[in-house]
C-alpha cells in the first residue's frame, strides 16, 4: 500500500487546532490584547491576527492556482488573499473571524477535484511540496503560533483550553 495522508484527516485536524486557537483568543478577552512577553515579540493580538492572515492568504494562493510561492511579490499575493478579512478585531470578534475564515477555506479545499492535493508546488522557501503538504505546513505554522498564544495565556494566569480538557478528563476517572 502506498504511504499517504488522507486529505480529510489533515483538514479535520486543522479544524481542531483552529478551535483551540479561537478559544485562546476568547479566553484572553478582558486582558490587554497588546500584551507581549518581551519588547521584541509580537503582541497577543498580532499573533492571533498573523494566524488568521497567514493561513487565509496561503490557502487562498493554493486555491487560486499558484504553483510558485517563491516569488518576489509573495507577501503582496498573500495580502491580496486577505483583503476580505475584517480588520481591527478583538476578543470574540477575532475568535469568530478565525472560525469563519477556516470554515470557508475548509469548504473550498474539500470541494477541490481529485488530484488537486497531489500537485507539486514550490513553497516560498523554494522547497518542492504537494499542495497537501503545504496545507499541513500551514496547520503546523498555526500550531507554532498557537503555542505562543498559550504561553501568553499562562503569563496572564489563564489555563489554556487543551489543559483544562485534560485536567477535567483526569478528574473524571
């Protein structure tokens, strides 16, 4: 049998990751969204916005048929894909935008014809990957930044949803 990752598995997993990202944004409501761990790091709001824009922009480029992301106008192309995203959001509005944007992209990705995800593209760093591997990369990118959001929650005395679920499960044994 050929080694393969199923598209639905990757997309469903990303949906789970995104829900915990949105919960982190909701959990931080009432705190200073401009909080940053140190002066040279992004703020909580900037990280959440970056997750929204990077994932929406990169998947938008895939859906638009881009085959080479390693071009000088890469950032401009990502930005064009994000023009429809609402601006200046905080708290519940930003969490809702994170959920809504991913739901839109997941529906668009699930609607792609057979063979779409196997096509080889050039990632922005020049690496050749399949479209599915690029989607997996976008999910991993979100996980990295979600971990930053979780650290910011912890630094403000908030327990992330993933830990709350684990603790509740342990207590229920």
